[in-house]
């Protein structure tokens, strides 16, 4: 995959939006020394190119009782992926699911309110294969984005 060709202004716009997606266009325009319409046009191009994929609020799910975070390794046979992928997309407690290399084919990040809910989910996953669960005690680095270069 080729890297997008962005100039320093596009990169600055991305950094400002990443820091606060609600930054007014006029404030971005002032920071990059362009007019508001020019900045709006650049943002639209970044969206159309798929560089900006969306805007969201970062929510602390622990405030809603989701205090149990776990990573689950799952061994899924290639023949079961056709059944597994639609299933895993329906599970609201799944934060992210990645197909990975190694002894297990899937790495699933989850959040649950109780260990009983986690246990129930793991039992459901075992329909697809062997699991290995890691419960998170603490997080030293929260989710963050990579540098824009």
C-alpha cells in the first residue's frame, strides 16, 4: 500500500483533528494560515481519500461498569472463518478482533461487566476452537495513534 501524499498543511490538519475532532474549521484555518473554505476543501479530500475514516468521542467504558477487559486468543480453522466473522461482528462486548500469526489465529479485545459474562462468551467462542484468555490488570499505554509523517 502506497503512503498518501500529504503536504505539511494536510498533516497539520490531521494532527489538529486527531487532538480534537470538534476543532472549528476557522480555528484550523488560523493554525495553518489558510482560509476556512480552503481547509474545508482539504478535509473533504482527506475524507474522500479514506485518510479520515470518521469522527468519534472517546468514552471511558468503565464509567458504565465495563471494568473487566480481556484479550482472548482463539484458534479458528480456516474453514470456520466464514461462520466466525459474521458471529464476532454481532458481539457488542468485542472492542476489536484481529486475524494474527502464531499459535492462535484470532486476537480478540473485549470488555465485560462481570466475570460471568466473560466466561459465557469464552464458552461460546470454544465452539470455534481452543481459547487462551488474558485478563487485564492495568493499562500503562492507552490506545493511541501512530505519528503522521
